[in-house]
C-alpha cells in the first residue's frame, strides 16, 4: 500500500511560550524553546521513525536533525500566523515525496499543569501540586472484534480503516466522548484506544500497553508509541505492562 500519509497532531498554544524559565523544568523541549508547539520534537520523531521504516528517504532527509525539526516547527507556526490567540490542533500530514500539508481545528484550553504533570494522580485521590487536574472525560468500551497488529497499528498514518471499523462496531460517533479499546488478535491483549492512549491503575502504579521501539511482528502490544505516552514513560509517570 502506497496511498497513505504519515501524520501527527500537535497542540498550538501561546501559553506554552511561558514554559522556559518557569517551574516546568521537566518539560523537555518546551522548557528549552519558547515555542507555542507542544512536544514538537516528539511529534517530529514519530514521523521520522515511520519514514525510516518505509524508507521514505526524501522525508527522512528533510526532517532529520536539528535543522529538520526547526524547519517543521517554523512551517507550522507560519501556517497558523502570529495573531492566533486561542489553542489549535494542527494535523501534520507528510507524503512519500516529502510534501507536507497542514490542517487546523480548534481545541479546548487547558492549564500547563495538565500538559506537563510530574505524575498522574492516584484514582480517587484529590489532586496534588504537580499532578494533572483534568478529570477523565472519555467512556471506554472494549472492541467486540479483534485487530491484527501491523505497520499501520504501530505507526500513525492516514490508513485508519481498522480503527473506524472498531468505532462503528461500538456505535461511537465522532462527537461522542467515548473511545474503543482495540484488542490484539494474536494474544487478546489491549493494544490502544482508537483515538486515545490508555493508562490503567494496576498494583499501585499507572501502566500502559507496551510498544516496541521499532516495528517487529509479535513484539509489544501492536499499538502506537504516542508522543504523550513516550513523554510519560521517560519521566516514570507510567510503566509499560501487558494488559488483558
């Protein structure tokens, strides 16, 4: 299959420009760059890993290194414009020939504590400083079908028929605050949500389905290595674990 694009959706929020020099020293790239783009380095990395897997050499050459990251960030900012005051979700679509398309949509405002939590709160407890203050918004359902893992479940692409089918089986509409947990056909473990990264409270800690560093059939849960997931794992806010 060649008629697909790689994509990722990044948050544009002018409040992120206040992160450098703030209390959010653990914020990574956003602490080092006064940028309105949320975790832009991780979004670039996920596209780059997918491009390397499919040997899209034009894309890897274009996005590699500090220069590639700076180019992509500049492209997104210029497409939004300097007068944008409210948050946006900017979807970056990358084609095999290296062309980049951008789509913009409004997204709700949220505080920096929610974007850069030091830890995830224990279920049922009151929120402490450094924890995300956002209450769960989605109702989760388990897919009645089983999904084979593939390159298209490991990497984020526009080939999403399997996720659309899972949502259709569950009767979930695009406007519903619901998501469907897809289940691996091979071992019946949780792979991921169709539009979310799930975390589960198990034995006193938050866990999320494991994902292999590179695509390999039978390795990991078969789901995607999302940007917020990678950020949480690198800061020990969650751990990978097989989930049935």
